[in-house]
C-alpha cells in the first residue's frame, strides 16, 4: 500500500506541473501553433501527406478523402504521439494498399507506429524517434484502464476488429515483418513507460529501412528544433537552475518538450509537459530540504489539490485531443510560486538528509496510511486517472494532519523508495 500511495502522489505531482499556467513563461519569437495547420494535409507538390498531431476518431476518414485527391502521392510524413489504435490500423491499411513510403522527422509513437511500419520504405530523420508501448483504454470521461495483454493465439486481418488494442498492435507489427522479440519487448512496456529503441535495434528488427543522414522532407511551418526550445527555456530562471542542479531531468524535460512541440501540441503546452520532468525529479532534493521549505511546498500542492477536487479533478482526465478546452482551474500564481520555490531548492548551498526507509515507513504507516486506507481500497489500481485522484487526496490528507505531524509526514512520503518493479 505504501509504495502504491507514493506512486500515486508522483502521478498527481506530474499533473500539477502540467496544470500550471504559462503566463509567466517567456514566449518565443513569433510562435506558430500546430493548431493553425490542418492535422492531415497535402504538400504543394501533391507527393506527401502530412499527419501532425494525435490520430483521433476522424483521422481515417480525412486521410482517405485526401488520398483520393492525390494521384501523385509517394509518402506519408508522420508527426504524432499516438491516438486511437483502430484509426491508426485503418490508415496503415491504406498506406500498405497504395505502397506509400513513411517518414518521421521528429517523433512517432504508440498508435502512430502502426502507420509507420506499413511504409514501403520506412525512413527516420537524423534526430527522429519511434516510441513503443502497450495500448490503454480511455473512455468518454477520460478514465483509463489497462487492457489485456496481447493474445498468444494466431491472428489474422479478419479477427482484428474483435480483439483488444494490444492485439491490434501485435498484428500490425507482425504483418509488417517485424521480428517477434522486438514485438514482445514493445508490448511488454506499460502505457506510461515508452520505449525508444536505438537505430541498431530498429534496423535489426526490420522496423526501419534506414536512418537518413540529413532531413529529407520539409517539416510543417510550426516545427521547432531542440536548439530553439533550449533557447526559450534558458529565459526561465527555474529551467536554468534545473539545468545546473538536475542535468538529466533537464535533458528529459527538453526532449519531451521537443517531441510534443513537433507532434501537435502548441509550444506552451509542450514546455509545460517538459516542466513536469523537472518537478518530479526535484522530489529527492525536497526530501532533504529544511522544514520551512517543506511547509511552503506542501501548502502550495495541498491548496492546488483542493482546487482539483472541487473542480472534479480535471487534470486527471486522459485526452490526446489538442482541441479539447484547456483544463486549468489553478490560480494564476501557481507556477510563479512553484518556480520560485524550485529555484531556491536547486540553489541551496547545503542540504540535510532524507529519512531512511525504515523511519519514513514508520511515520507514514502511523500518520498517513490510516487516513488514506478507505480511499486506497476504493481506487482502481489499473486506472492512471484514478491513481492521479488518489495522489491529490494524499497531499490534502497530509496537509490536514496536526501541525507537529504535518511536515514530518510529508518528509516521510518524499523519503520512501520507488515502487519495486513487477
């Protein structure tokens, strides 16, 4: 239970990072949003179809309609974080039927990879990445649920519509001629654990036909290089401090912002997502910080958790649709307050020590676990949105403890080890 509660708190912490408004963040020079570009559109010469952004429930019909107007079409340019598995499967069938090439300049993940692997020639740009993981179920309310593992029975195109998303992925990869060990590894990764295989791995498994030495197709007008995004981040004191104190987290955050900025998210949203990596990575430093710092940070997160609860936990809803209205009920001062605390935390000249695991567990079991037991038992452990809601409740529960226990309980939560992998 304790490891599970810690994990839920981290999920909520990441959600808070995404919820923070970006009004205080310096804007780039003349930003261009991907939202201003049709997600599925034809190049001027009629030889390339671009798919930019999440592959949602109208993607196949739009792709098919455009395909019929493009007799000279040669290739599909993919820039997508994924989307609906079945939509991707249908688009992939058309790519295969027309013997089209596929190309990724930046990032193609999850359901997008189905389309990519059906290309006649499958090419990655110099910095491009492919991301693989299991499918996940998301209902109309944004509730997530794990799907059954991929079937071990023989699959054919005639059975794909009666089976789950993981079987849909497996069938697509098998039909594309990808090696079985690669498929097994790809579908063993949890939905929140994206695998970015190396060029060597993808060539050996017949996922790609080659890696281009230089860019071979023009990116949409809203694309951003890593250098451009890094220059924007350098204007933020928090990002500069993070780069010095947490270089790996900074690199992860920059990479995430780069991927999202080039796969349908507007630049502000992409940077907000990357910022989440910094907030989560600060956890161990916070565990060793003075009581006064813990008190201020806990007050900030608990206050935001209350807002989330009052608003129905909007940041715990799963959606890939960039047209969905922004769900941000937080006070406009949240990010600037958190940034100031993080800069102070990263710049601290001296740090204390986090609690050892035994002491952290003892305090957490005594003061926090009892008040969280009912909520824990009522939480669907397969749903990331339910875990997110439980995480917010943990911050509120700790904040409501008696004054003498409040900060020590928060430090105990921060000092608990990672959940063991199963």
